[in-house]
C-alpha cells in the first residue's frame, strides 16, 4: 500500500510538472489593428487552442521593431516596413485592409472634404472651418507624433507622395490613436486622421467623405474610397511553432471571417485592391 501511495505521488508530481500549461504569445503594435480585430481574434484563438495572446498597443513602429528585436512574439502594423536596420528582421504578413479617414466631432456640420482641402489643412493653408462650409472658427489640427507612425507615414505617402512631408507647426500632437480620437471627440473644432477600423467603433466622432465618397466597407473593398492601406501581422523572420499557428489561424477562413465581422475588409473582400 505504501509503495502504491509513493508511486501515485510520483505520477502526480510528473503530471504537475509536465502537464499542459496554456502557452502565451505577446503581441504589440498598431492600435488600429488592435481595435479592428486583434481583441476578437485573440479571444477566439485562446478558446480554440488554449494559447493566450497578450495584447499591448504601442504603435506600428514599435510593433515592427519590438518584434524584430525579439522582445515580442507578434506585432501589428498599418504601414509597410522601412529599409532601416531596426526593421530588417521583421516579416510582415498581410491579413486585412484598412483606410485612412478624417474625423471630426459628430456635431461638426462639415460632412465632406476633398483631398486637396486635406492637403491644405495639413500644411496650414486652410485654417478656418468657414473655408470648408463650416462655422467661422479656427481649425484645430490634431496629428500623430512622428513621420514613421502608421497613420503619419501612410498619410504622407497616399496624400502627398512624400514620406518626409512637413505638416503645420500649429498642430496638436498625440502619441497614439486613442488620444487622437479622444481629442477629436471632445472638441467640435478639431480634425484628425485615423484608421477606419478604429474610428467606426466610436459613436462620438464622424468620418468625413473624401471627394464625395464615404469610407464605407463597400467603398473601401471596391477601391472607390481611394485612401486604403494594408494591415499586417508581424513576426521575426519566418514564423514557427505557436507563432506560425496563430498566423495561420488569422489567414484561415475562420480568422478572416472574424476580421470581416468587425467591419474590417478581409483579404477576400479586398482582393481587387493593390498595395501601393
């Protein structure tokens, strides 16, 4: 009996030591990707596999570089990789489509702008809402810090065709998507750029039409709304093990259906779009 109890204890200890523990992957990066689908993907993946995805919003640049240096397992980005040493080891896997949108507080009377008007706002050539059909009041431009942020870089490339374009010195700068959207939500004279995948989840802001076209999911997936951009998952080099399993899940029919259900354009829906 004593021998049986000892054996039972040993077997229990072995299972306790080698038992299956839920593995964990750390993700960091673009706040727009996080709000667009990462919360839902992480929840579904943990339920399916037991692997927990820990999410930390930090911006596209940190997402790429902190995965490239091995600090995180996965990342998210709403911009392409730059040809700089800090991003050399990052591998980007396209998983969805987003679009740049221009947001105002939902009670702002302006509903539409042209690309040319946006360029003039960002360069300080239009400074009053009356020039856009709004009240006689100053425009308060809220912008993302840094030229290499996901929104900052893609705005410069898509609208100005110049990644080094300087913006108005009068702009109020914020560190990330959340504070930008919160600032616009609180100020009827503010305007900023963000991603549609994030903006559509806030009922306190309004997305402006650009050249008369609203940034609806249908208009983005058809290319009618022209300011679209890819969303990426990031790995350090070719993914393997649990990291590869999550990338594969995201690209699977199940993962892509989760992305689409959040109002984000998935790869199949955006098959006619081209990276620029």
